[in-house]
C-alpha cells in the first residue's frame, strides 16, 4: 500500500501526490521538477548541478553529483508539495491506497463535496 497526499484548491481539481522515493527525479532532476511545474526547485537544483560541475574536479564532482541526484530522488515529491503550496494548494487528508485511482475514490468517499469540481473541470475541456 502506498500513501498519497491530497492537495486542494478552491478553483481546481484535487491533486494527489504519492509519498516516497521518486525515480524520475533521481534520473532527470531539474527536468523532472520543471515538467511537474516545480519551477523554483528546478532552477535551484539546476544551479546546484552547474556550480558543482564548474567548481569541483572529477572525483569530488562525481560524488557530489551522485549525492545531488540521490537527494532529488528522496525529496522530489516533497519539492512538488512545496511548489503546490506556493500556488495556493492546501494539503488535505493523507490516503492509503494501492493506486492513485483508489486514493481518489477514497478521497471522494470521505469528501463528497469535492465531486462537483471534476464535473466542472470536464465541462471546461
């Protein structure tokens, strides 16, 4: 079972983020963060990579780059949560479910007031 956090904003569909390690962020770092609309962490991590490459030599830079990548994997989803809070999302309940769809189903069971947001978002598309 995986735990998911719900992020709520008055004018948007609820977003669900999985807790735990992010393999995508481990391998793609700043690109993964930018693709998930976490612009500030993406810019800071890109700067960290560039500074590491510019200011260190080979054996040290390899270790530091590996460490940066590992930190991205460990904190990628947390950086997304922080970026969502900057965009006005409020962290809602923590849900335990096997999949994102099941977590959404549990969220809508516990918070039926959120269901109309999906109908209005589907009509706008």
